[in-house]
C-alpha cells in the first residue's frame, strides 16, 4: 500500500483505491487472463477527472434548505480527509460554503465477500433540510471501443435490478466469460430509479458506443413526467444522521452470484416460464433466500399462492389475470422488494390478431401513393399507417416502405403464412411482392433494392461506389427471406392464382446474388463480412430450397458464397460484429453461418455471447431481453430479444445440448419479446389500435407518456409505432416450440400443458405456433411442415401424436421426426401403416391427413 494507492485482494477481486481522488479507480480479477477492467479509469479518460469526476465512490446530493434554496453537489467538490489501512478506508467530507451544515462520511470495510460501503449523511446545522437526491454514479467500463477482442474481453454489460430494498446490479463481459462484478443494497437501503447523463459519452473524445454516466438513486424527488413510481425524499432533521449501505463482490458464475446475494441478506427470484406471462398462465417461482419470504400481488385478480419449501430454496406460484405491468411484493426479513411482471395474450392469439391487423390497416391501398401495396408502419398516436400523406413523427423514409420499419411487416406476415396460410393474407403478400417490392422498390436490371420509395431520398448516395441508394444489406436479407417464405407457402398452399414455388425461390436467389454483388455498407463489407438480421435463413435454408426446385447451378453458386462467408467467420476469434461499435444484431446470422459448415466453435461461442447479452434479473423488460451498446437504460425488448435467441434455440434443441437453464432462457426470451404487443389494450385502449404492436421500450422512460426528444409518441414508456417490432415476431416463429425436460426428479414442460400419467405424460402444446415438439428426456422430437400439433402422448413403445388438419380437405402431411434410438418404426394412421427408419438425425415422414383431427402413432 502506497500513500496514494490502496490495494485490496478479496477472493477473486483486486480493487484499487485512489486516496487523492477518494475513489476506486480499478476493479479487476487476478485470475482473469484478459485482465478486464470493470471501471472507466482516470488514466485512460483524464477529460472525465477533476471536480466533475464521477469515479466509483462518488456521491451525488441535492439538498433543499429551510429557505427553499437548492444545492446540487458531488463529493469531489468537497474538502475531504482520508484514513486508510488494510481493512478499512474512511473518507470524511466536511461541510463547506456550498453545503453548510452537511457532513458526509464514506466507510469501506474489507471482507471475504467483498467491500462493504457505508455512506453517512449528517445534518450538523440547526435547521431541518430536505435531501431531494442521494445518487450513486456508476461509471463502469460499458464503453465499447477498440477492436473486437477489447469489446468482448474488456468491456462489460450492466444488468440492473432496481426493486426497492435488496436491489442489485451485475456487470458481465460481453463474451460471457467470468468473472462477474455484483453490487447490492444492504439493510434498508433502497433503489427505485436511475438517470443517464449523455454528456459523458460526448466528452471522452473516443469513438464507440457509450450511454454515458449511469446513476442510481436512494432518494429522488418525484419527477414531473411521472416516469418512476415510489420516489421519495428524506427530511434530515437538525443533528440527524442517516446511513445507506452497499456491498460489492466478484463471482465466477451466475450460481455464485445467487449464493452471494443470499449470504448478504438478499434473495433471487426465478420465474418459469419467465417474467412476461400469458394471461392465466401459472408461473413457478423459486426464491432463494435464507429465511422464508412472503409474496403479495398488487392486483387482487392475480393469484400469488402460498410460499412453501425449506431454508435456502422456496417455491410459490403466480398467475396473472390481467395485462401489462403487474407488481409483486417480495418481503425477506422485513425488507420489501417490488418486482414487475408483464401480462400478455397467448402467443397464438397475438400471431392471429397481429396478422389480421396488418392486412386490414398496414397494407397501402391508395394507388396514388408512391408505396402502393407496401406494408407500412402503424402509428398508434394518429391511428393510421404512416404513408406519404400521414407522417407526423418522422423523416421521409418512415413512409418509404423499406428498411426494417417497411420490410419486416411483410416478412413476419409471410413467415406466419408459411405455417398457417390464410387466403386473404396470402393474396396481400403476393400483391405486396409484385406491386411494391418488384415494381417500386427494386431497380432492374440487377435486382437492386433501394433504400426507400421514391428512390434517392434517404441519406446521401454513395457516389462512385456502384451502389448509390442500394447499399444496405439488411434490406436484401428481408426481401430474400420474404420470397423464400412465399416459396414455402406455394409448396403447401396450391392455388391457381399463386405463383409456383420455383418462381419465388428463383427470385430469392436473384436478390441474394445481388446482395453479394454490390458495395454494401459499411466499407463495402456489409454482405461479405457482417451478419445481417435474419441472415441465418440464407445461410442454412435457401440452398436446399433451390435444390428442391432443381435449380442446381444456382444452388451451387450460392453455396460457394455461403461457404466463403462462413469460413471468414470461422477464421475470426470474435466474429460477431455489426455495423455498430457494439450490437446484438449479428448473432443469429453468424451462428447460422457456423451451422452452415458445422463449426461448433463458432456456434457455441455465438450462443454464449447471445446469452451474455441478456440479463437474468427478475424485471419484465430486462429478463432475457437483448442489450445494445447503449446499455440497459434504453432500447429494451427489441426485435433481437426473440430473433437473437435463435442461437440458443438451435444449440439446445436442434443440436441436442439439453441444458435446463438454456431451455428456460430460450422460452423466457420467446415470451419477453411479446411485451411490445398491445395485449388487452394495455399500451392503447383505442379501438383502432386493437391488434397493433409497438416498436421498442426505453427503460429510462419509465411510465412516461408524451413525445420523446425525437418527437416520437410514447405511451407508458413504449414507442407507440410498430417500427421494427415484426422482425421480433418473425424470430419468435423461428424459435417457437414446446419442450419437455426433467428437473428435481420431475417432468416439466415449457410451451405446453403437461398432464402426467403412469409411465409418461400427455402434452398439449400452447406455444402459439404448435408445430415443434422436443422431449429432451427421451431424446425424441417432431416438427410439422403445416397443420397443428394438438397433443403428444407417450406410449409404452412409442408415441401418439394428435394432429389437426388446418384445411378442410385431405392432403399429404410432411413432418420431420428424430429419435435418439435409431431403428425401424411403424407409422400408424387411420389410412394404414408404414415402416420407416428413424435415426438421430431428422427423417421426413409423409402421411395422408384427413379433415379434422387424427392420430399418428410412431411405434418402435
């Protein structure tokens, strides 16, 4: 220990305290090979130093005196004295002319579990004062800069659980590698809100992705825009001292973090199937705490059942019988925490209502509009689709029919109809493809997809690059996927007015070839070296469809392109980059390219970074939702919540890595993405908005309703335009499944209702798609190409599958089946039986399906 630096080793944490700054300026793990620094440091960012410094240990105060005068001050502005040794550090801030009568003492105590941090505020004056704010700035290393290794092994993601008392926050490397830094409130210290200060991002002088200074508040005056609830100030009487406390530790895993929370008087609540729950769906709650907790729902109609269990692990059940935010109070040892769940409609209802809403409200029918027959964005505020005549909240390209807000509505609609086609919707899709994408958005020759309609309006053209206005690879991917879906629809939905399968898949190929032929943003590598949202379909499915239609030359040509890109990713240690400094939008695409060449390193690492990108804290908009470079304060519940979960789905179910925690994460993510949908009219009760979806939630908005700084309408914190929302629902359809697993000696299910019987069970899928089933206990799985799984029942020597014919005519049903026991199986239907070899890999089975519901038995 030097006079200016104090170093404390505590388990796996090395923390360095700067005596001159009276703050912690380094927190690392000695065992971390990459030496990740969890804090931003004054050595790297001297521009953030001085009296305006916010290094860890800084305290923010807003004090209102007896005369009504208000003072806003940070501890670096105050005179201080420091006493430090190997076990304790004491910092005393004496009163000064700016805050007369206020004395602050910070004390740090070293222990095996980490650092205990006590903050005492004393009113030494003769008059009472109001402490309007007591804030703790957290200037951590969530500033994504440098190369890929730095971003994934040095930068950390914050995951926040502000739930009043027993609040906690953890930081984890974006690679998912250990260690994790965790902070929690102690005793009666409570956190209920936060604020971000963007000027810190602007003053660093370094390019990258950074949300700025993030501050949590023990006390905060009520906000005029009512963003956050339960805010309070503290009246500090003359001579009175208050103390607020925190604990900071470092752990090697999520499991160790839970144990650490419990040891330090806190708790962890796990909800299965998630924090976003369908109406009437009974969730199993596991609460880890030393003593028995009590729970109480905020709404009388919600059912919170009695807590049972034993010390350390407690069980309870919760059923939401309403929509939107639904509070649950959890009390442990007299300390109250408030957790928030979210009620949604059943996913199947959401799919059906949203697709019907799209064709009735978002299909442009005015033939004088430049985007005639486009599927445009819906605005809940004006209760109208955004088009050339109605665009009050955004730039011209909002009405241009392209980018995510213009292309993903058709993508989702086509994905849904590839499973459950409806004539009215398929007709709309064909007109959308013919009249808008081909006749208005695409430039021929060359299959060039423009930024919007009219052309050359959005941004500056990339002059001289041969890609003016057609340089966005994402747009091509959305079009390719839509045309691939039209191929899928036409294979199972035979109508004389619908183009043939080979027509659709050949056009998908032409768009794919175009994407790889032109200069793509950024730097010309957007198609060849960056993963684009939804591109896993191009990597893994399009070639097979071309071969199905005897387009061998085209299939070989595309396969060569795919293999080259897959090998590029395989050659990188960190292949997950997007066009942003840090983003989650490339994960599923990179995973798909890894799968294309069965590179398990790429697949596993991409799954791990997708998982690390998501939080496991029990908060509706943060549990298993994705984060962007800006942190968890905004852009929450984005489309990558569901689409970006594809690597988890494929790794755990398709690739047979049957880990229960991954299955729970997968299904929690699947449900979480539906929170943006207007379930039960929660976001808007206007009749015109029933069936609509919103765009994105911003945590920093809280409950705010009004216009955000960009002029967009915000209802209860969510951006009330459909935006990119349907890209998430497209992803949801790709990962929708029911699954059976075993935990604590019991058979359990996700995405279905499980009814146990002697020697097995009957499962009724209710994931909303009801076409994929995985039994991870018996290593058996089935996927339908069309129609609906009604139930799956175990038999003594096989399975009985009840399938509902979605049409009114007999047709050939194709389904994929796999079994861990490779042998001959008898396939028995009402039309007879057949014998077929079923092995560990998927085998296609074709049976004649009569109208109505019938059974298919698969017997060993």
